[in-house]
């Protein structure tokens, strides 16, 4: 099938949230607003020209995406100032409403700030998140999105990028290995590897 790869738009937010939910939750219980505040909105509002979506040509639905911040230090500073407070207050709102799936959503509040890991952000200043709906995985679309992303960063003279993934995400790690990313850092929880941070110089 001839899928469309195009730059993101703010109207893609809903579909992207559905893709994240399908890839990372066992059932559709994640709150869309929390997903948007944590993983989507800042990227597609701040730099839509550096984010790409995979659009189905018949349904026009977004079935995969890659979002990007070209300058992670600036991204994290803006996230802490603007988006994290909103994320926290959305979570508090759900808690006050005794939202049925509160515990499943709590993980959206927990994350490592990249600038605290000690990786050399001068070499890998950009970062990305990528997901493809299960029905469209392993068909070359992730590779197509990653190539569009890398080409764009090269054009913009960005020297490298990094990303974080669960240390147990074997299919993701295999994908990144195929695309020549190196392991830069591992975070641990209770003595066990939790997050692998990978990077690539361009
Ligand atoms: C990881 C992901 C983005 C890769 O995109 P994709 O379109 O599936 O990958 P491609 O078809 O371009 O590349 C295929 C390669 O990716 C890896 N891969 C993708 N799906 C896989 C699967 N189900 N099992 C094992 N390896 C897989 C393999 O290395 C595979 O190469 P192979 O078929 O020669 O073994 C996509 O599978 C995905 O969204 N997975 C679920 C969520 C996720 O892990 N996101 C990344 C979090 S950081």
C-alpha cells in the first residue's frame, strides 16, 4: 500500500494519541489529554515541520508518527515551565474525579530528564519518539519515517539525536540496531535496567 508520509499538523493530535495507546497500553484506558500533554502537543505545536506522520491514503487516519525536538535542552526547559504543570493539574483533576484508570495513567508523570543522565547533548541534541499501529508494524514504515526524520535533521545541520526506550523492548532495540544507533546510557530501577538511551551522530 502506498502510505503517505507528511509533516505533522496540530489536528493530528487525536490520532497520534490513539497510536500511543495501542502501542503502550494493554487496553484503551489512557487519558487523551494526559497523553497529549506528555508525548505530543509540545512537539507538534513548537516544531511541526520536524515531525512526521504516516497517513493511510483511504481513511486519512494517522497510523504512525515520529515526533521530534531538535534542541532537547530548550525542549525540557519549556516542558518544565509550561507542559509539566498542566500535566500535573490534569492528573489531579482525574484523581479528584476518582477516574477509574488513574493508576494506569500515573506512569505518564514519571520520567527521567535527559539533561540529568549525563549524555553529551552537544553530540546528540535532538530527540524523538516513534510509534506505528500494530497492524502496520514490520512493513518498512518505521524505517521510512526514520529516514525522513534523519534527512531533515541533516538538512538543518543538527549533528545527532537520541531517544529512550524500555530496556526490555526487544523489537524496538532490534529496529534501532538496524539503523545504527548506539547505546549511550542505561537507567536502573531496583537494580534492573529500566530505560536504554540510544543515539546516532549524523
Ligand atoms: C519499533 C517500530 C517503530 C519499528 O517500526 P516498523 O515499521 O515496525 O519497523 P520496520 O518495518 O521499518 O523495520 C523492521 C525491523 O524493526 C524490528 N521489528 C519491528 N517489528 C518487530 C517485531 N514485531 N518483532 C521483532 N522485530 C521487529 C526488526 O529489527 C525488523 O527487522 P526484521 O524484520 O528484518 O527483523 C514499530 O515496530 C513500533 O512502533 N513498535 C511498537 C512501539 C515501539 O516499540 N516504539 C518505539 C518506542 S521508543
